[in-house]
């Protein structure tokens, strides 16, 4: 399967990586990037590895999520032969804020 990132998800990932780099240095940002890459590799070989995202049940699409680390998860949908990553969520945020724009 092909992995595709939405513009919003790309921007969020970039902002998180910049923050980590600024606050914790290049080693920490590199580790975070490796976690994202590892997670996307899992999705490429097993698109249904993530669980159905309970916060988005009832949406027009079936969204799934897979943890990147303890506090972040990739939210994605499967669109034919493409896995579309639609968001990168910080799970400490209020659920209503996370679901804005996806339902």
C-alpha cells in the first residue's frame, strides 16, 4: 500500500519535530522521526494494524489510529490502495479539539 499524508498531518508533524528539535535537540527529534517512520512501515505492510478510532465513529469514513509513542498517534483512513494519514494527535489534548475537521 501507498502512504499519503494530508497537508494538515504534514504540518502538524513538522511543527512537532521543530518543537522537539528546539527544546530537546537533534537526537530527540531524530528519535521521534524514526518512531513515525517505524509506525508508517507497520501500516504499509498491515493497514488494519490500527484500531478503529472511537472518537471518530459515526464519521463519513472509517478512521483508524496507531500509536507513534506514549502521547502521539497517527490517525488514518484506508482509501482503496492508499493509506491516508489525516492527523497526528497529541493524546493529552481535549478529544473535541482532536476531532475538529475530521467528522
